[in-house]
C-alpha cells in the first residue's frame, strides 16, 4: 500500500517525535468523525472509531507535527501547503477539526488559553 510506504524524513528528531505524541493525543479528542493517519508503516486511528465520517492523512514529513503543535491551524495550513502531508478529503478534515476546536479549550505550551 503506497500510504504506508515511507516518510520523506526518516531521521529521528526528538521535537517532532514529542510533537507527534501530543498532536495524536489531541486529535483523539475528536468526537465527530474519524481520522486515519498513515505514518510510514504505522497506522493511527483517532477520533470516533464508530463514525462513518472518515478522512485519511498520509504523513510525508514529520515536521508537520511540530508545525501543528506550535502554530495550530496556521501550522497545519503551512504543513499542508509545503507538502508535509496528504489528505483524502481536505474539506472533511477541516470540518472535523472545526467541530473539535469549537468544543475544546486549546492550551499552548505556556498553558495560556488560545
């Protein structure tokens, strides 16, 4: 399966690794829809596992996780524009994430409300 083939950045970066853990944990709070993330040979399913609303993301560069963590939606947009990940249905992903952000208090690294 080409979605599970490889990542463009195979070098380990501890910041991207920690960012990935935090972003995946945050995305698991999705209560409407399911996001399937293909990252090299690993598959992560986050959100509502019983939902028929599903969107697939293929990670091509792990820097996308740091960008999402430190710059949230702007970082995600930049990561997508830079080709750091592909998504099966961008509109559906943005709809799922918009619902999540409207129902979740997001905290930055400094613990201030965003």
